[in-house]
């Protein structure tokens, strides 16, 4: 599973190369918490354990790094 290395911090941003049946999205993980954001538009698809504050922070990080993320998807 490719990770987006250029986004530093407490979260790991990654995607699966075989997630072909869904719209473009990115997964975010910190410890045992995991969520998924659709990329067009940037919206939360699934959340397992993150607070609203953290989700808003991740959404901003995705928006700021959108071209890096989207380019890494191949």
C-alpha cells in the first residue's frame, strides 16, 4: 500500500493500489484509528475513532496537499 511520504506529522496518508471499484480516495491512520476521504470532492467517507477536530485537520491537510496525493495515485 503506497504511502504519501511528503505529508509529515502524526497521520499516515495512504492508498491501496487495488481499490479500483470506488471513487478516488485516501486512507488516513494514526495508531488504531482509521478513516477514508473521497477526493472529488474532499469529503469524509468512513471514520473509525477520530474526533471531529482531527477529521477537520486531516481534511485541511488533504486540501493543502491535494496535488501531491492525486499525483501519487498513478
